[in-house]
């Protein structure tokens, strides 16, 4: 108990905790968007329950990975090398990695899954819907079991990325655990409002699917060793969301 309290005894520890919470919440946006879109494909009675299960599994997975943090860090060790030289980068180094770790393979698989899932959902959303040609975004087209399996698959990818980010910011395990718990609690609180908002606004659904496409492409790039600064990604997402908010406001004003 004393060692736990000592972890939070200095201002630097609280600053690290606050910074890590912000980072974990930002990283959790990807997870929350995916869970929201997927849960909206379920029968209405099951949506909130599946969202809680999905986010609860995300918390459990992160805590399990934190308890095996040495193993998680070991996932960055190369497991095979293609032995191919990439094109020279700006400083003479290859522009992509040819040695792949388990983390790289997980990121590539997760990125491909996100690209497939987002493309499939976009294809579904642009199909004519109903007799009047209007898309019914509330129609249930997915089973509870299938939704949970897909959520778990992406939880694994996002959880590993989240924990490796935490490891890169602090080596104090209690601070990492506290930050993960707070961040997931915020996700749990925001899940229902976010999902309801997405479900009520079809254009927001398409924007969110575009975000998932971009995140999938970034995961694949990261898996191949091409680092894309997260600040660029989230700045682009924030700008797009701001433009969409203005569109929603304009449509609402015209509606009155």
C-alpha cells in the first residue's frame, strides 16, 4: 500500500498521470467509434449491453496486458526478416522496415480488418434503403455474438497500441493502471451518447467510417515501420468533425 501511495506522492507523478489519461482517451476514440458503429447494427434492445461488454473487455484486456507488460514489450522484438531493402529515405535509411515483430503483424492484421470492415459498411450505407430510397441506419443487420467477436478482435489491436504508448511515457505501473481505468471509464460514459448521435445522423456515420479507413491505413503503415505522427491523424479528425458540426448546424437552421 505504501509503495502504491508513493507512486502518486509527487507532482511529476500526477503530471504523468494526467498526460497519460489524455493520451489514452485520444487513443480510445478509435475504439469507441468502432464499437458505436458496430453496436448500432444490433437490435435496439441489445445495443447498450454490447457497448458495455465491448468497453469492459477493452478494460480487461488492457489490465491483463499491463500485468504481463514484459511480454507486451517483447512483442516489439523482430521474429523474421524479409531481407529486402526498402527505397532509401531522406537520410539514406530504408523507408519501410523489412524485419517484422509480432506487434507489427498484429497492427497489419488489425489495419486490414478495419479497412475491410469500414469498406463493407460504406458499401452497405450507399445502397438504396427502404421504399423511399432513404437509408435506414437503425436497422439491425448483425448478431450479438458476431458483434462481440469483432469488438474483441479490434480490442486486441487497440489495447496493445495503448499499452505500448503507456510504456513509452512512464515506467510506473500504478500510474499506467490508473490512467487506463480512468480512460476506459470515460469511454464507458461517452459510449451511449456517441452511438446515439452517430445513429441519428447518417452523414456522421459516413464520416466515422472514413475515420476508420484512415486509422486502418495508419495501422498498416505502422506495421511496416512507417511512423505517422498521431498528432497529424487526430488533427485531421478534429478538423473534419468540426466541418461536419458546421454542416449539421446549417441543416438544423434551414430545417427551422
